[in-house]
């Protein structure tokens, strides 16, 4: 994923569309996830009620976020959890490094965390001679292949079992080739089990952090997350600052929405609630628990009354599973950590429009993402704001970094000319008549190339509607 500079999104799109294997894998996986979600939310009225509840909880949490973050820190500290604040990903990485070096550790085992991907934590630790092993099966698969997640819930969704079978055979020593799913799972389990016992630091993400109790909630299906948070003597949890909820009672409806939207389950196999390090008399659990809270542009998003709705996201991935763009391209084409509809509204705000603004245009505005979002994020409205920001002139009420990067003198002049012609009756009449005469001969190269290469060239009528009406003796007014 990109760390610096802009991503060549257009080239990535061309490559992804040409990859027939990728498109076949995505079609099969997305169809399955969509059907499972539909089955678990079979009652439309119940689902809409849950969505309204989820939306209300997330909006309330964001409206009180500064206070809730202070309350979370206070209660976590009282529980024995050490809280660290990171304004940037560089700050967060340094916090991790200081904790790890403070324990003379060199082996880290990780549960799934998109924020750690945002930090490029694995690469950072490897640069400091620290082994960071992903233990989520999907994350482990893509780490073996030196890739990044292509989906925020199912990291290896772009691969099929045949590809994984070849990968295990090639990358894991003394592994026989097999395409049997149960045997592939057993191979991964056997390999990772030894790593759990050797891990000196455990790392996890956080799905929800409860301010009133200082509790960190972690959702998972494989048990690897629980191993990462209990077996090593030190546990470091990392989260974006928007993950806070006010009350413990806020968690059940959000959990119901998250698991149903993400994997079509009523509840996941494991739901972990971490409130403190190991206490006297307890037989398991880490001796130390650290919580790293990352900003990385989120506070600026929060300050915007409209764009803050981006932060309602609970990272379920439903918007990706139903997006006609994502389901044809996969996550890697986007070039950043967060792909799909949520990435298209979040990444341009975090990275700047001049780097990631193209993502805001990677949408047909069909509204499928908005229809399935469990917390009712208004994707289409936010995408329009970001698109407008790309052409903003001078100061903007939203002030997204890089706003106005697409503004071009020639294009601005063309639109001003269009406005003049369409507000002046005489010029409008002349331009319409000219298009009827020469419109069919307009070149498909030059300024029109990007339009006509993916669309049918419009055919201009030889006579305008006004001229046809006048020829029939109809009143033109």
C-alpha cells in the first residue's frame, strides 16, 4: 500500500480488470458474503430498527468524543491499562518500539488490526530487527505472499484455495501440496501454534472501547486474537480514536450489526472483553496491557459537522461486499489501506485529495453501500462533498487537505463558457444549431478522449426541440 506520493489508480484499475482469476475469485466470494448477510437480516423492519439504533449510538459517541476519550483514559488507567496517545502513525510506531525495546523483546505476534496496517507497523518493526507475525489466517496468508490486505474483514479474499495451496507448499518448509481446505487450516494452525508460545509481545486491534468501564472489546472467529492477548506477557492494543462508545449497553446492538454485516453471523465465535492485566490469583493473561490511541487526521475529520459521519464506521466491510466497483477491482487496485466505499471517503481525508482524491471518483453513486451500511453512513453525500472539494476555489468550508487540486484553468474557462451559452438565449440558440450540424464529426481524441473511451458518444439531433416545436406551429413559450 502507498506510504508516500499519489497512487496511479487508473493503471491499477486496468490491471485489475484484466486479471480474470482475480475477478472470478471476487465474484464467488462476494456473492457468498452478500447472501449470508441477507439471510441474517431477513426482516427489513428489524434491520432498519437496528440501523437507527446503531446510527444513534455512533452519532452520540462522536458528539461527545473528547469527553469520552478522557473518560476512557481515566478508567483504563484505574484498571491498570497504560494509555498512550499518538497524533501520527510515526508517533504510534515509536510508542510500539519503545514498549518492545523496554522488554528486550524481538518477537511480536499480531491479531488482525487495520490500524496497524495504517501504521505499516510490520515493516516498521522489521526495519528494527523485530519479527512481527500475523496470526489471523487471512493475514498470515497474505504476509506469506508479501501482500497487504485486500479487504478490511477478509484480507485474502482475492485468493482461492488453489492459490493458497501453492503458497503454503512453496513458503512453509516441509509442507506437502494439498487443496483440501481442512488440511490447509491444519497446516496453518500447526505452524502458528509454536509462534504463540514464542511470542514476547501480543498485538491486537480494538472493535469497541467502552468509556464508562475502560473495557476493550475484540471480535474474532479463530481464537488467534485471544491467544495474542493472553499468552504473551505484554499485550498492546491499538485503535483509532473514533472507536469509543459511551456505555457498555451500547455494545450489544453494535456487535449484532457488525457480525451480521461482516460475515452473516448472529455473533462471532469469540468476543473478548479486556479490562485489565492479569490480577493476583489469575492463571492467565498478560502482566501488562497497553492501549495506543491513534489520531492520524481523525480529529480534523471530527471537527467537520458533515464529514465527521465518516467516523461512524464500525469496519464491517458490508459496503465493500455490495459495491459494484470494489467487487470488480478488489482492494489492491485502490492502492491504500482502506479500499471500497469506506476507503473512498476516509482515505482522501486522511491522505489528502492531491494523493488519494481519485478514490472519491471510484463510485457510480448507486447507493448500494449506503443501503447496507449498518450505521447509516451517507456515502453518496460524502462522496459528492469530496468531489466538490477537489475543484474548490479559494477557502472551503470543509478544508480537506489538497482541496482544489483538480481545478484547471482550461476546464474552469470551459465551464464558464458553458454557463454563458446556457444563460444567453441567442448564444444558446446558435450553439445548439452548431452542435446539430457538426456534433457528429467531433473528434474522439483530445479533451473528449477520457469521456468517449468508456461511453457511447452522444448523437446530437439535427434540429433542437424548440425548432421542432416551431416547425409544427406549437407555442415555444
